[in-house]
C-alpha cells in the first residue's frame, strides 16, 4: 500500500492505495464519498464522472495513483456553500431530470463541465456532450431540459416534444 | 484487475528505463488499457504512467505542419489544433465522449491501433511521421494490421508531425453503442496528390483506398469515385454491419468527406 494525497472538494485528503486502486474506489471506499456511482465499471456509462483538475473524467477509468496530487470535484462538492442545491441540481429537480437517480451524479458533473466552457449550449450541443452518460430511466428529454434550464434558457419549447 | 507496481516518471528517458523491466507497460490516458486490464486481457506487473511527462504533451507549429505530443489528450487537440489543421481538430472532438477525450491520448490510440479507431486514418491520410524515443516512422510503415504496429517492445511514441493538406475532412459513421467508427474515411488533398485512409472497415486495420486516391487526384469531386467499387473481401463483418455494408460505406463516406473537405 502507498499513501497518496490529493484535494477533494477543496479539502486536502490522503489515503492508502494499491497500484490497481481506481479513483472511483478511492473516493467511495477510502474517503466514504459514495455519491460517485459505479454503473458499469467498464468506461461506458458515465455514472462515475467527476472533475479531475477541471476536466470531466470517468473515475472508474483513472488510477488513484495517477490522480495523486490533483484536485477532484465530486457530486458532494456541487451543492452551494450553505448546503442548498446548486443551480444545476435544482434544475434537475425542477424539470424531473431524474427518476431512480443512479445516473444523476454523473449527469450533474457532465453538465457542470459543459456549462463552464459553453454557458449557453444549444439542444444539439447538450445531447452531443451527454453522449458518455447513460440513463436507463428518463429517456433523456427531461435531462436535456434541465441542462438548458440550468443555463438560463427558456425550455418551454422543449417541453412540447 | 491484477495488482501491479505504479511508477510515474517525469522524463522520456526515465520512462524508457522503467519500461525495460519485465512485464512493464506504458499507461497514457488509460481509456483502452484500464478496461483491458479489468477484463484481465492484459496483466502488466509494472505500470509506467506517461501522464507526468511534459515534454510529450502539447501542440506546436512546425515547418509545414503541426506537431502533437503523444500524451496530448483528444480534448486538447480538439481545442488547440483547429487553427492549424481543422479536420484533425474535428476528428479529435468526435472521439468517444467528453470524459474519454479528457484522458485519451494520440499516442495511446496509435500504439493500440484499434481497427475502428479514428486517429490512424488521420495519420495515414496526412502522411504524418510518428516520432518515438528511438526513431521516426513514416505513417505508411507504421500501421501493420489490426492492433499491430511497427513499435518495438518498450518503444515510446513521443509525438506525431502532421503535414497540413490543402483540403481535408474526416467523416465517421458512428457505431452508436461504442461511439467508435463503424467505418470512417479521412480524405486529404495534398499538393502532390490525394490520400484516402479508411478505418473501421478492414480486417487488416486502417488502409489506403488507392483507386479513389488516383481518381480524386485527377478530379477532386465526389463524382470522381462514383464508378469505383470497393470489394467486400477482407472487410469486417459483425452484428453492427456486414462486410458488404461496410464496403458500401467506404464509398459513401469518401464522397461525403470530399464534399466536406475545406
Ligand atoms: C467509451 C469509449 C469510447 C471511445 N470512442 C473512441 C472513438 O470514437 N474513436 C477512437 O479512436 N477511440 C475511441 N476510444 C478509445 C480512446 O480514444 C482511447 O483513449 C485511445 O484509443 C487510447 O488512448 P489512451 O491514451 O487512453 O491509451 P492507454 O489506454 O493508456 O494505452 C493504450 C495502449 O497504448 C500504449 N501506449 C500508450 N501511450 C503510448 C506511447 N506514448 N508510446 C507507446 N505506447 C503507448 C499502452 O501501453 C497501451 O498498450 C474510446 C474509448 C472509450 C472508453
Ligand atoms: S462506472 Fe465508470 S463509466 Fe460506468
Ligand atoms: S434516472 Fe435512473 S438511470 Fe437515470
């Protein structure tokens, strides 16, 4: 076992890992941050998405040791400072962008990554950006609506679909 | 996944030394190797991460072209190569999904040489040069069939230099589940002639469609390949598409790429 350190949701953390320990396992098992979900563990579904040094990554496909020294933001770091839901989270709630909620942490992290570089995406851009996030419940329309609403755009036209 | 030792050198020289150990393997973005290791199709005893080596990251202009470091993620190529070589930037921006593009790298894609990967077609159509820690390899010599390349044991790709064509485009027909290319065609019109590279179609991996190259060198228009046919022999046949379907796609996508080229 090797001791590694990194910054997670703004806090300095450290823990013991093996070479094969995935970032997802480090977050969930070592740090107890179980908001990051493991849907497939094969790099397909995006439920495990977090930000590593500002970039959206699948935490099941990054070695914890490779992320050592970096800065991670997980779903636990997405709420407002006072503990209320962030704009993105509130939009998912308001527009029914989730049902079982399993994919939601990854969807929220993917949305945050998109809006950081593209604050007013088109519907097509939202769909293209969410290609790596699979949802078995919603059929995606309400997720797309939530993302557009979180970007401050009018979503009444999309509701008609 | 079996356990392994992990090292993260800061220079190519140190990485090369680490890779000379028995059972050592390079890890770049890990978007191919980690899933492979989870499936126990690879069991290295030492993983040598290349992500801490700044000398093989980044994009820069070179005489007549653009050089891309092997450990440059697809997202960086998509964002930074556009001003030199728009077709290459567009290809990088269409690989997989955003999270794959954050981590996956040019060097990893070329070392793996998946028959459905996007980059091999760009490298072959651009007549790019693959630089390693030992030598330079011309694209025409580099690709040696599905998952097979000219790389030797422990050899590290450091960068790739792309000659910038007058016009180029990559058109990919997505395999919607994997997001790889069901078939993809890269057309590049160089001063000396046209090169057409096809990925996702052949059992022998990426290849040049030389008949189309000759026709398009004479007349760079979609109609120039109309009378050509592509043989379905040796084409990949799987549940996503038969060999005949892929052979037809090669021609359809070539026409689309010629029309899109700018
Ligand atoms: C969901 C998903 C969708 C994808 N879609 C596409 C797609 O549409 N098109 C596409 O082209 N690809 C696609 N990929 C593959 C992706 O682009 C990979 O990132 C890429 O093929 C491998 O790059 P990597 O940096 O992740 O390499 P790694 O996985 O780290 O390594 C792959 C292999 O290359 C070797 N290697 C790595 N770097 C070097 C180097 N510098 N020198 C020598 N050997 C090296 C490693 O030892 C290993 O054998 C997809 C992957 C996923 C998970
Ligand atoms: S759990 Fe990581 S992509 Fe599905
Ligand atoms: S809400 Fe159930 S998987 Fe998306």
